[in-house]
């Protein structure tokens, strides 16, 4: 069972996006998970500016600067538990005939 899913809210716990002196917790929803590269794309985090030529990108026919979420290493983010509102490690346990994820801090099930 996967410990992180698209749509989960995660918090940056280490790496380049968590700069020294910046105490504010950086959180966002997972947009995409690249399990091969072990990286995630998180909404609003690790924004990168792409320079697009006119007509190159159908979504942006004008071209120019484009702000886009870059990727973060999977190991640099932790799931935010909806119950205790803290970044936590995720456990997996059996719940009858299915397996559910749970918060290792407060034991609450996370669907
Ligand atoms: Zn919790």
C-alpha cells in the first residue's frame, strides 16, 4: 500500500525547499507522484519559472514567464495528519478486509 497519494496534504520537512531561518511550515497538496524518480509535485511549492517561447505551449500561446510547481524528493515531505494537524510518519494496518493508513502520532485512520 502506498503511503502517499495524490490529493494528500504534505509538509516539507527537509531539503532545498526548507531554507534555514524559514520557520513557516510549507504545505501543499500532492499533484503528482513520480514513483520511479521518487519525487512529488506539490501545489504551490518549489515554484520554478519557465520561459516559454511564443506558440510553443498550447496552454500559454502568449509565451513568456510561467510559474510552475517543480518536484521535491519524496523523502523531503511528510504527510500532514488531518486529525492532529502535524507532519507524521504513516503506518498501515489491517481494518477487517482492507488495509488503511494511519497516523503514527495519534493513531487516527487516514483514508
Ligand atoms: Zn495524527
